[in-house]
């Protein structure tokens, strides 16, 4: 299996079907206005950030904005609809940083539209065990021979995979 990325960890917390599809190279994000809007917010909300922070690539993940002096990951998100997945993604970044010697790193999830931030604390040993469990579950789901079933939740209506998932549904 490919490296587990923070995107796969995020999708694990949102929808196992989307996780499986994404990991198996079935991508629909290019058709989503919400995905495009999120990228635009990430690129423009803090336009001077690239001058101040470092981009870090580790084991197939890419952290766009890391403050190495204070050991803080900055992640920008559009809205708060899937907060648990956002927190999981940043926690995975912290996990990867810890594996590469940057223990004690923390995170900040920034929601420019809401003018709010959410802190993400440094990982505990219990957090590390939980993240390792996530990795095992991601590997299990990605390794399934068949795509997991449709989630059929309100969040599905705004998903870039909506037409794909519901094209044969009555």
C-alpha cells in the first residue's frame, strides 16, 4: 500500500467509501466547487504566511505551513462542518513530525471565514496509540476488495463523490 497521508486520515474520519475511492485513485475533487473554494481560502487567507513558515514533506505527507521555531503546524480550513476530521489531520501531522524528531509540536486550525482558530495540543502516548490504530484501520479499508457502502448522511450532499455514489441509487 502507498504511504498513509493526512488526507487519508481525514477521509477515514469522514467517509470510509471516499477513503477507499481516493486511495484507489478514483478522484472526484476536480468537480467540486467546495474543494476549489477551500483551496482558494488556503492559498489567499494568509498570503504572507509562506514568507514566515516552512513547507515540510515527510513520508508522503506535506505540511504547507510549519513554524519550526515554535514547532507549530498551521492548517487552514473552510468552515467547521467536519471538525473531528480536521483535528485528526493535524494530529497526524504532529505524529509524523514526532516520528522525525520534532516532539512536542502543536497545531492551530484556522477558519478564516469564521475568524476562529482551534488549538491542537501536543500528542500524548495515548494519542500516539490512537493514531497507530487509525493507520491500521486505513490499511484495512484501503485493502478491501470492494468499495465500502454509501454512507447516506446529510454530509453526502456536499461531497464531490455524490454523483458517483448515488448514480445507481433509487
